[in-house]
C-alpha cells in the first residue's frame, strides 16, 4: 500500500501542476477545467507500471554543500538525447518516460533524491536513447521488487549541481531552494554538457548490481499462479522472457566500463540473497569487470 500511495502521489505531482494540466489540455483539446480534473483522476495510475519496472535509486547529497532545489513541476524527466531545446521538451511536453534513456527524478527532501531508470537502459546504454523500452503499454499489472532498490550512493557537489540544473531546465515557471546560490546551477554547469553529465551516466544506477534475464512466479493459497518477466510481460505474450534487446554482452560491457570509471567501490547497493551488497568489490571481481571494459560508442 505504501508503494501504491507513493506512485499516486508522484503521478499527482507530475500531472496536477500548471505544466501537467497544460499537457492534459493538449491531450484533450477543448476541455474545461472540470474535464481536466476528471482526466487527472482517471490518469492517476498512468505511469505506475513503467515506474515499477524501473531500477530505483535513492541518492544522497549529505557530502555536498549544495542541496536539492524543487520546481513547480517536481517530477522531472531527463533524457540525455533530449536537451532543453529539443522538440520533445517544448512547452508543456516532457520526453516520454518509456524512451530507453528517460530517467525520472524526484527530490524527496533537501538531501535525498529518487531516480528511476528504465531497466532496458540500465542494462544497455549503447542503444538509441530515444528508442522505446520493451512492453511500453501503460495500464497493466506488474511486479515491483523492493530488494532491487539501490541505496548508499553519495553524490559529489558537481553531481548535485547537475541534477539541480536538470530540475531548473524542466521547470515551467518557478523554482525554490533553501539558499539563493543553489538556484543558479548554470554558474557551474553548462547546457552544452547536457548529454555528458557524469560522463553521460549521472543518473545511472550501478550496473554491477544488475543481472541479465529475470522472471517472477507467484503462487497463491488456492493453487493458482501468475508469472511476469522483468518488463511486465506475461507468459502468453510473444516476447515473454526475450531479453535480446538488452543482451548479455551489452550489460557485461557496461559493468566493465562502470568499474573503470568509478573504481571498485559500488555507486549504489541493493539487497542480494537478503543482505546488502558489500560496498567494495573484491579485487578479483573488480579485475574481472575491468577486463570487460570497452570503448563506448556515442549516440
């Protein structure tokens, strides 16, 4: 129930804002305010399935003098291929959350931010950033795995400023912060670097916590069962269990590149076998990942 409440709250924070309501009006031309409010109620679960299937990461700014700002459009969508002047970002529009490289950014308080990344992108950032993730359908049942949530990522000040720059760039009219100087991330961050924040991986979860494939089977007291793969596909769907689009080789290569860029210490940690992952990879494990690293093609 807590998860459902959070998802509904985030949907309201994305849709029940001046920007969100203007976007709703563009989807229902000629509607009056009451019709938009009815649409808002009907669409409160619009993003829930897609968000549940993302890799969740809670990042922490406690080590940064700069903390997070908020905007009048507090659920921010960032896609490195869709800069502030991109046609997908004009007016009340945001990049579709179902595009591979679209991250959802939602500050939780001054020092913590929730970042949701499409699994297809976290496994394979070498594909087209604006391609559609597998199973992009919105209204459907799916599975959320709490143990896969990544925590313990401590952000450097530059990373916090880059996130603030993204939040400010996607705001509609207003931003707010506890200190005036936090409101001007552009003094430290360039719009021309939009696609390369954090070497292009600013918002990425640590891929060393990810595995290829994945299916869930649920059993009930009456003997019935349900099965889902990690993209929410069901056994009767043609692509159930098909993970070729985010292939094993791409994930391994990305794990190696991440190890080279960030060293042996994990940038985020999740639960594996009911225990929190170690903060540091063993020397053998780190050397193994370095051996997988290859130059990344830019898209």
